[in-house]
C-alpha cells in the first residue's frame, strides 16, 4: 500500500537518539534534559496517598480544580496577576501537549508561524501538521540575541503566530523585558498570537529575573503561556504541564485538548495539588540549585578545550569544542559517546540551516557526582584529542 507521510523528513528526535546511543555505548547520559536524582519524598508520598484514596478515574478535562487553584496561586506569586482557574488555566500532558494544542488552535492551513533558531524541536512539526509554514529567524551564536528588525521584516498578512522560548533551550539565553516590549510593538496592530514556552521560568542565573508574557500587559492578552511541572518539580516522567491563556483562547485550546489527551492522569494531578498546598514555594530554590550545578560543570571544563559558553538559564550548559576539532557537531557528539563515554546533544538539529559552529549542549540537571564524572571523562578525552 502506498502511504504518504505527513512528515517525510522527520526522524526520531535527537534527544531519544542520544539517550538510546548512551545505553548502547554504556555512556554517562548528560544529553537529554532529565534529572538523575529523586523527586522530593513528600511528592512521592502525595502520589501514593492519592492512589490509595481512590483518585484513579478520569480527571476533569480541564484539570483537577485543586491543581488549577494551586497554579493560580503560584502564578499570582510569580507574576502578581490573577488568573481564573475555571477559564484561563488548563492542565496538559507535559508542556509538549500544551504547545501542540496551542499551535493547532491558532494555525490554519496556509498560515505562517515565526520561530527562532535554534528552536526546540516540537514547534515546527506541530505547525506543519496544522497546515502552516514555519518562518525560522536565527538567533546568531555566540550571543543568540533576537533581531527584532528581522522579525518585523518577516511579518506578512499570513503571519498568525510567534513562538518565543525563554529561558531558551538550547541556547541557554533569556529574553529581556525589552525583548517582550519589542515583540508587543511588532505585532500590536496585527492578528498575531504569541506562544510563550516558559518551562524554565524558575531557572535563571546570576540574579536575572524571568520576563514572562503573563507579566506583560499587552502580550498576556494574546498569549498562550506554557509551563511544565516536569521541570519545576524534577519529575519529567510525570508528564504534567499547563497552559495559561485568556478565556477566549483557552476555549479554543480546550477544544483540541479534549480530543487529544482528554484529561491528564488523575492521581498525579491530586499529588501535585497537595504537594503545592504543603510546599507553596517548592520552586524558590531552583535557580540557586541549578546555578551551582552549572558552575560545577563549567569550572571543571574551563581550559579543557571544551569551553563553556556563558549560560543565563535553563537545564543546560553549552560547550564549544572548536579548539579541539572542526568536525560537525553530530559527528563530534558521536565520537564523545564512543570514546569519552559521555552522551551530549549537538546543536545543529535545532536549526533548519545550521550556521558553522562547534557547540554541544550538556544537561546540568544531574547529581553532582554525575557531573563530576562526566567532566572528568570529557577532560581526559580532550587532553588526548
Ligand atoms: N519546551 C522546552 C523548551 C523544553 O526544553 C521541554 C522539555 N524539557 C519542553 C518544552 C517539554 O516539556 P514537557 O516535558 O513538560 O513536555
Ligand atoms: N526537553 C528535553 C530536552 O531538551 C527533551 C524532551 C524529549 O525528549 N522530548 O532535552
């Protein structure tokens, strides 16, 4: 039978590929972004309790109300603004589902959506499946700053969506308040929505503060803001995220969500709701926690030939291997898995047309011992390279 692929050029994501290669090669995996340390025991206990108490049937489509109320409280604490749990907050299967649903809700066949390269991998396939076309605007290394002139020049009558990710995976840069002002000004008189991927909202370094679209008076009126308890509670496997958007946009998002995942695992939602009630600022130490890990890894690698690039936020640290090799990043990363026994993530798969660069992404959400062993292996490799 002839089968026409809807995504003929798409393979398995670089994260899954590198995690599989790490297993095959017995390598330390500091590629895919997930912690290798346990969640807070109070969170595990809350899940055991939720199951034992019988929260084992379908949760409401929009999310367990206690959890949406906790999210509203959390948002108020972070962004000094009230969001209505009934009409503006939806619990989703990780941030991934929220991103997909938002894109399906906005993008019609023939529409254009702007994303910034290097771009997290979910956006483009979802835009294409909606019948849209991605317009990719580069953030150029080494600084990876936004070029708002270029954004303005790329806007057309068909532009329907701009996807902004801050703190940004994989560049580890953050948008500043001025970037959000520039974005708001660029789309002010146009029918363009914003999809703000803010999963790393609590992981900013060196005293930086997160500029959320939810704290921006103009942008929050036209934005889907997407968050992940996977990142905030060190539980990526729980697959619980949420989307915050004005009621009219949330209505459209829920039309997709109800036929996509319908509702999210009930015991997990109850567990998170209870945990947040008990630990109302569970995320307050995240920046310091990850900054110490960034510093540990970066300090060990500095001078090795795998040079740390300044990182302003996220779970990640970029390194530049240009002093050691001019090989393509995908090939160099494969060499590291085989020879150094360390799995990393090359940057070129995040681009449509990668510029010449020699960057790898390392995940810092790991035990200190894991980071130390990985750094030792990388330094030994670099010394022999
Ligand atoms: N957006 C970005 C920028 C990410 O890095 C990730 C994964 N870490 C996601 C979205 C997906 O989050 P989740 O695991 O909650 O689906
Ligand atoms: N967000 C994770 C990362 O950037 C990957 C999640 C996934 O594998 N889909 O590493």
